């Protein structure tokens, strides 16, 4: 670890791993089983669980917060899920699955308390305007035990970057289905599209611009970390990511 990392270096060193950690519980077998217990199979628990922090929201509002998915498919999942369970309790149940995964996977990871504190500093430094899904998730209670808290904060940081990136994609004028097809071309059908969209070199350049804009939006938040905090933050993210495969 090189002391004195600037905010963009911190993000570059952790953004992909935080994305993996924050989403690790989404389709974990224990999460899927909990969804079945609640009557929310597969993608319905995912959609309602993630969106439920927004309260009872029109599917179009969920679409604006999620992006990327075909609106009709996402509306189906959210509507069918809400017929089974109110959104807020569904979200709390979904978030609890994140906490349980943290307790299973991160109990032996060193430095979790320092990571949780550093993450809280970053999360607390964000204004939150135009980042509705992140802001709603940020308002949820952080558990008191370090493994669950670390998983929770990674989830919030993932949603932070996701919300900022979605706004950046919109700012550069790129449709989210095109952005998604560039980044995850193998998942087009899973997100509800029969055929992949046409992607141009200009689209790829726009997505690169959106990535830089995302870093710019989040730079001041990551800039609150001291050198020591940054070192613990990056090191612990790496350790947590390694522990996921254990």
C-alpha cells in the first residue's frame, strides 16, 4: 500500500471489489431461501428488496432508481412482489440477508471496525441529491456487530457508486440499456431485452466519460479519508473480497 492515495486512486483500488461484496448476498442460496419463505421467489425478492427502501413506489420510480432493466420486466417483478409483501418490510428482510452473509463470511477478517468507520465517513460526506436509492438505503440502521456492519457498509457504498453512475450515464446522454450492453453484453436477455442494442464507438466513449464523471461526483466524499483510514479501507476491502470465496 502506497501512503497518500488520492480519492480517485482509492476508488480505482476498491470499486470493483466493493461492487462484488455489496451484491454478494443478492442471489446467495440463503437469500433465495429466505425469499421463498416470504413468498418472494428469485427476482421478486431482489427487486422488491432493493427498491423497498423507497417505500411504496410506482414501478416507474423504481425504474428511475435502478435503470438498465427493461421497464416492463422490472414493473412485473415489483408489482408481483408488492402483492405478497409490503415494500419496507421486504427491504428490511433483504438487508438482513446481507447482514447474515457478512457474519458468515467476514468473522475472521481483521480491521473491520476501521473499515466500518472509514466507510461511515465517506457515506456521511455525500450530499445525496439525485441519489435516491443510495439516500434511502443510507437511512437504514447499521448493525452493531462488525462483520454485519462491514457487509452493510459495502452494500451502501455499492449503491452509492451505482446511483452516482446512473446519474452520470444520464448526464452524458447514454440510454441505460446501451450502457448495460457495453458493460455486461452477456446479460442483455436477463435484463429483459430480446435483442442487444446497437453499440457505437461514440456510445463507448460516452460510457468512459460517465465513469470519469462518477469519480468526479464521489471524489469529495472519498477525500475525507485520512491516509491511515484510506490504507485500512483499501486493505480491508481486499481482505473481505478474498473472504467471499472462502
